[in-house]
C-alpha cells in the first residue's frame, strides 16, 4: 500500500472545559448538541465507507449521564468541578451514551481509545502522577465495560504526556504524542509561525512510530485539523494554510510508504459550519484516494499492529 492516513478523534464534549468552566458558554451556544449530530453522521458515513479510525473518548461520556464518575482519585478542586459539571450541565454536554451503540456497531473499524476518564491532566492544579494514572485506569474500565473490548489507543488531554510511561503500564497501548513541529501549550508565537511556514513548504511531518522499552508504542501527530481559531482574519489565513498543507500531504509530499496522523476534535466541527464542510470534503477526498488504492485510512493501534508485525 502507498501512503497511510491515520485518523484520530479526541472526543470530550464539555469534559474538556471543566477547569475554566468554559463548558457553560459552549453549551449555551449549542456546540455540544451540534457535535453529537456530527458524531452520529460521521459514524454512519464511516460504516458505509468501511473506514477505520481511532476514537479516543473521555470515559465518563459513555456511562449513565446522571451518575457521577469515580472522583476519589482526583485533586479536590477538580473533584468539585466534576461534581458541579455533572449536576449543572445538560446531559447532551456530558454524555454520548445514546450514541455508543452506533459507535460499537462500527466493530473493528473503531479503534477504541481513551482520552482519560475526566480530562484531568498533569498540569491540572493539584494533580500528581497517581491521579493521572488512576484517571486513565478508570477510563479503561468505563470504556471496556460499555464496548465489551479493551482500549488499545491513548490520547492525552491537551497532549500532556508527562506520565506516559506510568500510563503505559496499564496495558498494551498505542499513544499519540507531540511531534517536533507540534503545537504544545506554551509554544511561542514565533515557534507557531515557524511551524506553519515549514508545513507550507514541506507538508506536514510524517508520523513517527517508536516502541519504548516498556512495549508502549507511540506515534507522533502530523496535522491537527482545525483552522477555526482566533478572529476572522486569522481564521481566513489558517484556513488557507491548512488547505495548502493538506494538498501537500495528499499530492505526495513525503512519497511512498509515508504515514500521516491527522486528528480532529469533533466539538471544533460543532463550532464552525464552514470547518465542518471543509472536513467532510477532506474525508470525501481521502476516501476517493482510498478507493483508487492510493492510500489507506487506518486507526492508530491497528496501524501499529499491521506495520510492526511485518517488520
Ligand atoms: Zn481533550
């Protein structure tokens, strides 16, 4: 097979905005309701087309929306934020329980991933390694309980990989990690600009797989599919840059055998109709290339299983 596009979705709804309380505004703006419709539509289209992908869920999205997830392992302030969120939010902002049968129906096309249980991260106030590892442990139980099979992929909240090795002891896992040209929280404006220009010239960085001593497999991300950030002018620039980068990637940048890992936050697609249309067009385009045998579309853990076993 020629090139590979690995696709992953970070699924969090309001859980991703507990720390700053930003979920309430997003909820009022209808973002989470729209996101749910989009997720349902993607699942349908992936089933129809037979497309494989990784879905990394916040585990607490899949349980009973009226029950608080386990919180004893969380730092006190964050524990309170979780409880407040569960008490005050619309179930549509905190649950995908009604969509899990459809997702589970994807069968092996769905690479089941965890994005933690509550979106707590190493840099959350008061969070230590134990809290982060425990949160992932809870998520593996939540997700395996609902989907009836083990989690095989991990995506860290805000890509904070500080406790990657400790989380890796929870199972045989593939993890998405930042690449060298990747936006990390705190990266400077200058660095971000350098990254964009470099991408424009060379296309996105191919994904690099590493097998750690612990047996954990990591894969660097190549492209975050989102331009709807900032004001109108900066969105217009970002949109053009993203389109040009995608063109580079699909017109053969990197040549034969290259792997690109593209990731998406479904809620971003719920924030901008134009971004959603662009993404659906991107999906159509890569699906056509797949149909012509020019690339394959894969989930992260299955990609690792295929590529590493043939080495
Ligand atoms: Zn997240």
